[in-house]
């Protein structure tokens, strides 16, 4: 990215595939470009931003396509959530959910929903699939 590329501003959204190329290095030139992008953000040349859906997709692809173990998924997703120069709204929820995802052996989205509920003081969930929610601290499954 040249200085001319920054005319539209200093902030750029980072899509899931950029993180995937970086972590998997399955397309080496794209992995190198992603690394260079992240380094520029880390030193403050540019500002990067992503969102919760990107992290959810990243976890899903690591699990379903790359078949990584939960701890490996957590490590990579946590690296994104805590990346220097990357703004991630709800990073606190993501990091809490990643910990629960591994420690409680639940689906990431259920762990995220539980973290979201706890942040808002919601303690009970109504669901037809109580298996995962019942493993999460501070969450009560409400029968109906």
C-alpha cells in the first residue's frame, strides 16, 4: 500500500480472509502482504478495524475447514482480538468467549452469547439446546 492509497483516510476494515492468509500462509504472497499491513498498523501508520462477525467467521473456518483444535483456534483468534493497531469493538466479549469456548468445551457462538448476556446482567436463557449453555458459569437454562 503506497502513501497515495491512504488518500481516503487512515482507517481500513480488515476482512476474515486477510487474517486467514496471515495465519495459514497457504498463499505466501498474501500472507506477507497481511503481515506488512499488520506491522504498519502496529507502528501507527494506519488504523485497522474489524468486527465481531469477522472473528466468528474466523473461528468457524479454523474449526470446520482447517480442523484446528480449540486451543489453536483460541490462540489465533485471541491474537486478532488483542492485535496492536487493530480496533475490535466488543474485544472484551470476544476474549471472554474464547476462554469459555475452550474451558467449557462449548460452541464459540454460545460462549459469545453467554458473555454478551453476562455483560448485560441477563442470567437466564431460553433455548431448546441446553447442552452448551448449562456448562457456562452464571447462565441458567430456563425451561419453557
